[in-house]
C-alpha cells in the first residue's frame, strides 16, 4: 500500500495487521530542472567548497553537494548543479532528486503501533536552504 504525508510531513498507515511483515520506503518525485529551490547561490556554494574558499560545507549540505555520488565534491558537482539551474536535462547527475535516510525501515514483524518514525531528507544540489544543517 501507499500513503501521502500531510503538509507537516506526518503520515499514517491503517489496516495493517500486527504480526505481519512490512517495509516503509519513502519516495518523492524529484524537482524539474530549472524549478525554484536550486539556484546560483547553491552553485556558488558548491564551487567555493571545491575551491576551498571560505567556510567549507559540512553535514547534510556536504552530502547534498555531492550530486554525482563519488564521496566528495568536484567540478562535476558544480557543473551539474549549474546545468540543472539553467533548466538543462542532461549532465545533471542527481541534482533535484531526494535522498531519504534511512532508505527504508522494516517492521518484521509489526508488533505495535509505531510513532515518531521520522526520515531525514536531502535534495541533491540544494545546499543553501535554511533547513539543511
């Protein structure tokens, strides 16, 4: 089955059977190239990190900057984010895609109601959002 979160990100599954095996896997459609949310400020922040200028990106911002998933920030990340901002559809790696942590959460078996089952999320390329820490 599936469910959709409310405006605050809350969600619920109903009709599940205790003792059954379930896995919750969050998904969200990625941003469209050129859409708001990823802009030149993100491109410059990723470029500054790569060039070791100013305060480096850390934590979730650093993870969001690694749009090609090589485990570090390089010129491909800068160019891919810029191409996404310019509404190009090729050469954008994972820019605009969502990554959830954990990727999924198994309940094998489901033995009780589950609350506070939060997921952390980053949007690749979006390093300048106030809620990215």
